């Protein structure tokens, strides 16, 4: 039996990387999907890959920094997609710069996408989950948002946004566990995504693939991980020497 049959999942940042891998894996496991991305052509590709698995898909090109755009999404969701059982807060911005040089507006946008959007989507979806008897939320963070992990100078704004996301995960898990809503977080090390290669010097190899992270996301939203909630799963990964993808 497919792990997510009869479920509807909303995935942000679904156009590429972890979001793409997660959406396709969810579709293979029977989930209907609401897919969000900023880039229309990438989103179309993800949608087609998911539709090939014979599930229903609704996609929307949205900038998550725009709260009104998120309101419009929920106002226009077809009836078949309004009961959302799973929320995957994957979309994120990355930028670099020492804090005293970092522009206020850039910092504000970083927080809007990396922290405020996950909060706002949870705010919208949790009442639906309560009404239907439960649900699962997974926030995608980073080693950069974990205490005790060595940080890189110039990544401050990104790090701060991910610290906040971990706080959001803990609070949501605490406040809604009695409603059968499980909220967990994954904090991977380097993942083979466009963002990773933009952030690190040339030649630095990622330790994880998007598909590896997606498998852990599936675990956290499926019954396999119940009753786990409030956890921060740190994925260290490993360095490959053979160039393989799995």
C-alpha cells in the first residue's frame, strides 16, 4: 500500500532540488499535491512528473515574500485541494554579506521567505488539520540553523532565519500535539542543489542528494514516524568518491 494514499500535501519550493524530489516521491506514494514555486517553467516540469504518477496536482507560481499572494492561493484552491494533510516548508532564500553591510530590505525579505512564510502557511493550514483530525508539517532547515555547528562569516542573515525556523518548529509541535498534528524539522548538511553551489566555493562537494533528503521527509509525514513530533533531524551525509547519486 502507498504510504500517502488519500492525503493531500502542499510543498513549497517545488520547482527544483529538495522540493522537486519530495513532490515526485510523494506522488509515487499516492499523495495529491499543491505545488508552489517562483519559477513557472520549473513548476510545470514538476507538475508533469507528478501527474505521470496518476495523482491530482494543483500548482501556483507564488513569491512567498508576498503574504497577499498566499492569501490569493488559499482563496482560489479548488474544493478537492482544500483539505491539506501535509505541509512541507521547503522554499528558502540564500544570500551572503557581513551583518553591518547587509541591507535592511534584504534581511527583511530573507525573514519573510525563510521564516514568516512557513509561519503563515502553518497558520492557514493548521485549522484545516484540526478539523480533519490531524496532519504533519516538516520544516526544511539547515546545519546553519543548529546551535553548536560551526558557522561561516557572511552567512548571518540566512543562519538567523534558520534559527527562527527551529523555534517555530518547537512551538508548533508543542501547541498542536494534542490535535494530532506532528511538526518536525530536517537540518541537512550540504545538499546537491543550486543554492548549495551558489553558497560554497567552487570544488566543494555536497554530502547529500535531494532524493536522500526527500526520503527522510516522507518518513516524517508517514505513519512510520508516529508519534514523533518536535524533532530536529540533522542529516550529516557523507562524501562520495564514485560520483553516484544514491
